[in-house]
């Protein structure tokens, strides 16, 4: 039963049925993050004849060969400089897209750490410290990712916002109980119902008061994550595969 369940979640099994429903354009960009994202990208290349380009970030040791899509390995579960640099590159590319472009985003568990780009005013060291403390204190994955989204320039729907007005489809493999798309990999292309205040309450609950720069950011930031119903996400489709 275990082996059957794992086989059903393999990218080579769950991705092809969705690709047949996608109308690929002349220019298709593939973005992705997660422990399974490189394998997902490889399947996309194998099952479409369309020209592809893009960037996918996976964990060290999880890369597979892709001919068109660039694969970058980075740190998990604590983010590192390679992940931050790759995430910055992805966001820069996304910000230049137009309504003529199409984006296929491939998301799986582990994407929160791998797709790490600190919000303005925060450092990678800040993100590393707070991530380590959250992992050790007994916080749930829902709580951890709520905090991560509000310390990020790319998670919590911000990647999708950057891609606007391009059409974006996200295929997601879940590792989160309940399969909440806004929680898996901290939902880089999904509207985020949580708030800065929610993140602050989580840190308070677990008696986390350092680093001060993180608390100050959560207390003072006004640039909330895109919420459900945000018009900036009207060209976004998210699928749990």
C-alpha cells in the first residue's frame, strides 16, 4: 500500500494528465521550487514539444538532467545563498513578463526553504535564524509557513503577482496535511489569507523574540501578501495534482 501511494505521487505519473489540458504558447517559461520540482521539470520536457525556458530550484542531491530548463540546487530545510540568488533571478525574470507570455509553475514540498528571498530590510541570516528556531520549537508547518510568507519577497502569492499580466498555471504536489495550496511551499502563486499580525502571534506563542529585525518587520510592514479575490491574480490557475 505504501509503495502504491508513493508511485501515485511520482511526477511521471501525476503530471502528464494535466499537460494534455495546457495550451502551450510560443514562449513558455517554467518556474519551480521543491524537492520534487526538478523531476517535475524533466517530465514536462519529456511530454511537450514546445520550446521551454526557465528556472527550477531543488534540494542538494535532487537535481535531474533537463535540456531546456535550468536546475539549481540549494539549501533545505534552512535556506542558503544559492537559493536566495536563484529566487532573485526568478523574480527578476517574472517581473518582465507580458500578457503574451505563459508561465508553468511546478511546486512541491520543500519549496519554502528553496525559494528564499528576504523581504526588503531583512537579510538571509535573519531568515536562517528564524527558520531554525521555528523548526526546533514545535511549530506546525502551517505556522512556519505563515511566518515565512510574511518575511519573503516571493512567497505568499508574490511570485504570481510579479508574473502578472502573464497567464500562469501552477501544478502542485502536496506534502502538507489538508493539502492547503496556500501553505504548500508557502504558496508562491496562491492568494494568502494570513496576515502580518498572524505571523507575530505565532512567534509570540512559541516565545520567539529574536532576531529583533524580524519582529520589527512584522510589526511595521504595510505591504501585505495578495489576498483571495485580488485582481492581480486573475490570470492564475492552481492545481493540486
